[in-house]
C-alpha cells in the first residue's frame, strides 16, 4: 500500500500553459519537416551503437541496473566524453561533488599523466530539488543533463517523499517536457527492484524515449548494456563492456573474450551461437551430470531457463534413452551471460550428453538448433550471420538443423553438417560416439 496525496491544481499552474512547446496548434503532415535530426557524437562506440548511432538532442534515456553493477561509472564516462564537444551538467542526489571528482580522476588516470586532465565543460552539482535543477539547466544551457538518480529527485510542491510513485512519475514528466522544449538530451539513472524491473511505476518506462539495462554478474568482469526500448534505434541491441580498475572498457570482439579460457576437448563443453540484438555471440555452455544423493535429482541452470533445461532433459531421457532419472544436472553459461532463445537447445543437450557419456565434443564445431518434443531439430533465425561469426573466429564445422529449402549459401570456409534429429546431431558432435554405438550393438 502506497499513500498518494492529491493536491489541488498546484501542479497544473493555472496561469501558464504546460506542454512540450507552450502553445500547440495543428499542422498538416505534409508540411512537417521529415529530416532526421543530427545526433550528438558519442566516442564510446558500444554505447553509441546501443543508442542507435549517438545521442539524439531532446531525448530522454533511462539507464537501469542492479546496485553496484556500474551504472554511475558508465554514465560518468559517457558524460566526460560528451563534455569534450559541449556543456554537460551532472546532477547527483546520492554522492557529493568530491566523490564524483575522485571517481572521474580514477577513470581518467593514465600512466603518462599525473594528475590527469579533466574536461572543462563538465559541471557537477549535488541537488535533489527538481525546481532548482531546472533553474541550473536554464542558466547553463547544457547539451546533456545527467540525473543520478530519479529516485532521489523531488518536487517541493508535492507532499509525498522522494522515490514515491507520484514523485518519480511527475519528476520524469517534468524532465521530459524540459528535454523536448529545449533540445537538451537527458540521461536518467534508475534503481531496480528485486524482480529486476525499474523501481517506480511502469509508466516511467513509457515516458522516456529509450530504456537501457546494464546487466551482468557483479562477481564477473563482463557487463551487457541492453536496449529494451528505443524510439530512435533498434530494440534489443547489446553493447559489451569489461569492468576494470579504470572503469568500463569496450570489448571489441566479445565472442573471442567469452571463449578465451575454454578448455578444448573437455567433456561437457559445447559452443553455441546466440543473437543479442543484431550481433551474434559465441558462448561456451558447460554441462555436468553426477549421481544424485537425494530422492529427487536436481536441475540447476545458470544462464538458461529452468523450464528449457527440464524440456531438454526429458527429450534426452525419453527419445534417446539417457538415464537421467538418477542424475543431478548442472548447466552453466560461461561469462555471466543469460540465454533466452531456443537456438542454444542443441548445445545444451550436447553438453549434457557429453558429460553422461564422458566423451568430448568436437573442439572445432559449433552447435545451433532448437529441439522439439519428438527429438527433431528445428531451424532458428539469422543462421547465415551466426555461421559467418563462427567462421571468422576459426571454427571449421557447424552442426545445424537440416533446411527444407535452400536460401542463402553457407560460408565456404565452414563445413556445415545438417542433422534431422537430435540423435543424428549428437553422433556428429561427440567424438567416438559412432564407435561406442557400434561396440554396444
């Protein structure tokens, strides 16, 4: 239960007219300029690609993520880069100016410069009153405003506390009006709840133009900046960063980074190709089975959906005769990634089968395909892009579902093995599986 105090029209301001441009009037659609607005250049390429190519003037962007994941660090890095070409105002309601400067010095620290030079056009202020913040914006006229965080900002005319539903909703609406009327780009940092959604009302995500989530395991170094809403670019784009001592560092080739510590020819290790937006990523999926010590065997996934793991285990048991009723099954996606698409089904099944049979999977092969309940393999989307990424990283073979009709040709440098069923795919993937089956028969 949340208390909401409704005030008489103090927020509406009887004398003035609130809106994006003061007075509104209808225009013919044909008379409105349709030219694309120039974006503000952002030197951080991974960040710029997730935004759609740069920062759109007058846009409002919401950045969310778990506590300690690196939201403030990445946003401050972005503000420092943007300050090289224009004025940037960084408003913090959680930290002092001294704390922010100490972080900025750490981010800019270089072996060749001591102390490091800081951008001249980056302005800091510690303030939680939104009216005062808007006065600072009107006086400074920055090209970019950063608010850290929206849950600490309040409007004095509202009697509810900062962070309440009414305060968050009204403050976001005021910032949106300011951004659209002045052309100032606004970046807002928001906290998330235990369920992983932005704290506050869902309407907050409808007010802003772009919603970004910074994901990753706090105990691992990789971070994913994911776009879940973008009015100026593609949805579900992903930027990959690595958290280091001097801040977030772009990962130019994330697939190579995720496979760097892979132990080749180890049983229970398979390579899958997942699509994060328009980018294919090669990830290692590990599977481990062991005899259970309990009445009910455990199914423990890390990075994959538990229901998907149960489905794959059932198909392996029912269709292929694997005795998994007395086996604990553990599946892990290396690097802290989370895979939600069914294209990784074949790799998960191969990793489990490899651990059960104690046979390694071909080290130079990738596995792509969705598994049906009858044990058949089904095709997934964007197959040519996945195969090109695997060929670029030096893989020699790919085990994929058999295609019904030929569309785009496969890459010439990759041996594509088409399989109709899961049994056929495992016979090609597991080293020594054919010899084992001949001996058992």
